[in-house]
């Protein structure tokens, strides 16, 4: 274990800061080595593939934290939208034949099917043990290390940017836990005991370096309402992990999983109860545990129904998952089009 680095001398209790090197920016994804990729390939039995992404204009409407659906615009405003466009772009193309379709999309990187990057959640933490807590992210990076530029088109400064993950690639063995088969569409808060029951019933063996996908049925409901979500109904529907369950968090630590991916909008239950300064607690404790302490990436709003059905029909739970994010320098998260191969 590394006792300290140039950035910190005291790491959070239960964290793995420094275990993958002094300047680690990938967290547990470091465990996705060649052996894990080969093990993932061994789970491919018949070559069927499943796209695990929702249409990127879902859930629909503005999210509860202000994320907006994608907006399409003309790629060349002075010439109108380049859709079935014929006008030559330059004199060099005079007389050329053919038509062009070209568009511009503005999107929130974490609106729909997505990866959360390690720079997504920070915590007030005293990493030098001197009583001076500072805004800190995974590996001891601080708020001063993560900044947005005022210059339009300039990438954020973010050593934990999702582009680090894109460069490394994301491919390896994954397993699917089917919570919907146990919980139905009711809102069920899944703590350690129910989680372990699900693993036992479904005979799931999770190994260090695995990615875990959690099917609850939430994204199925989003598809049913076709971009017009009833947020009150959704908050009362489908299973979600209990991030306040310390035994469940310890299981995440002990299991060695490199990512948790769910078809809901936070992986964990979003606690909208009261918070008091006299007894502060994390708003998203599983996010804090995974992103801040362990470097375990989180995938949200994945589409898992068809994969879950195919795996259940075959009496299987493991598959090859390929899910690199967009290489957006410095971004805090990214849309993703995960592919499962079974």
C-alpha cells in the first residue's frame, strides 16, 4: 500500500487511493487487463450482440437536476440546414453532383445512457490531517485541478476526465443481476441481504475485475411513456441499491468490481429526505463510495431488458461487455453505446 503521494498524506478510510500508482486516473478500471479481456471473450458462446443504449433523447424533458435532451441545429446557419444540401461549398466543387446531410447536436453528456467519470463527485476531505478540509476528488485531485474555461470550445481542465477511460478502452467480462425478476416493478430498496439473495438465487459468481449490470425494468418504463416521463411514478417504481447500507458498500469494496451499471437514473436510491448540518450525510452515498473512494465507474440509464431475457433463457449471467465512452477531453461524463456479446 502507498502511504502517501505528492497530492495527499491521508487517504479516506476504506479507499484505494495510491494502490494503482501515485498518479492513477482510472481507479478500478486498472483491473481490466488482458486476462480480464480474454475471460470476457470466453463468455461469448453464440456471437449474438445486444445494444444496451436508450435513444439519447430519453428520458424526455428536463431532468430533476436541469439536464436537457439533445438539441439539433443547422450545421451551417448562413446556408440553412444541410439536409439534402446541394449548393457547392467552394468554387473547387463547382459542377459537382450529389447531396449532403450534416447536422449539429448539443447534448448534456449525462442526460441518457451514460458513464459517470471520476471527476463527477467531490467531497470535503482533510487529506493532510491538518484540520483543513478541501473539495477533493478521487486520488486527491482538488477543485483547483478541475476547472471549466470561459473560452467557448476550450476543453475543461480535468485530470480525471472521461477521455482517460476512452483511451484505456472498456472491454471485459461482465455479469447481469436481474433484480426485476425478484422485485417486479415496485420500488424496492435493495440492501446487502437482498443483493446477496439475488446473487445466490441466480447462481452468479462475481470475480475481481468484473463489470456488473443491474436490470430493474426502469428503462423499460421510460420507453413505454415515449419521452413524457411521470417523475412521481418513476420515483416510486423499480428496484435501486441502498447506498446507505454499509454492508453493501463493503461488498463493493471486497468484490473487486470495476463498474456498476444500471438501467435506472442513479444506480442507487436518491434520498430526498431532510438533511441537517448537525448530522451531515452524503446525498448519494454509493456515488461517493464508488467514484470518490474506489474509482469504480458508474453507468446509468442503460437498456438491459433484451440482454436479461436472452441470458435468462440460456441459464447464463456472464457476457462480454464493450463500452468505451466518447473521447471528450476533460468531460465529467459521457454518452455511451454499450454492446453485450453472448
